[in-house]
């Protein structure tokens, strides 16, 4: 009759394993945040936002072409990010809400930029060098400038949603 050997885990080995798991989880969370707002991705998204916003004051069909091209860049960056991601996880509701707030904030900066371009520079309402161009520049720059703050908030949100995968 075969004998069964029972192996007991040493408490130090168990603690060491738990410490390794926690360290790897923290590394994974840091990678999620780092990749979420990696500079190449941020610049391409800002360029897509710029194209979409700047095309608003152009006449048809350029208005639609610019809007579609900018939106396509915005979506393509997200798709490529998910495809190349080393960590597959579902974003939390708080993360989705935060990304929505960031987009709304960029839209508000764009609107303020349009108003300032009209009030301070007397920029025309239509054409290439219009109010939308000035607002688009400010919106894209605001998105890039907010990266350090976005990383801090994302790190906090990823820490809160630590059990999600």
C-alpha cells in the first residue's frame, strides 16, 4: 500500500510567499498606471483631441473628416493599448467616471480657449486659424499638462480596486 506524504508549510515560507504576492501585485498596479498615461499614448490622444476640436470651425466636409480622424486616433490608441497590455483587467466604475471627468475637463478648457480667442484675439468663428484652433491648442496642452495629476489619481483608483481583474 502506497504511503502518502503530507508536507506542512513552514510559517516563514508562507509569509515569504504572501510577501512575494503582494510585491508582484504592487508591481502590476504600478505598470497599469504607467501604461495608462504613458507619454507616447498621451501625445497621440492629445493630437486626436486637437484634430477633433480644431475641425469644428471648418466647413463641411472637413469638419466631419477632422472629427472622424481625431476620434479614430483617440479610439485606436485605446484599442492598441488594450491589445498590447500585459495585464488584462476590467476598469472599475470609478476609473471610467474619472476618465469621463478628464474628457469633460478638456472640453471645458477648449470652450474657454474659444471664448478667450474671440475676446482677446478677435479670432474669426470659421476657417483654419479660428477660435476652435486656439481652443484646440489649449485643450491638447491641458491634457498633456495634467498627466502627473492623472497618474496620481489613477494610482489611487487602481489601489482602491485592487481585487478587480
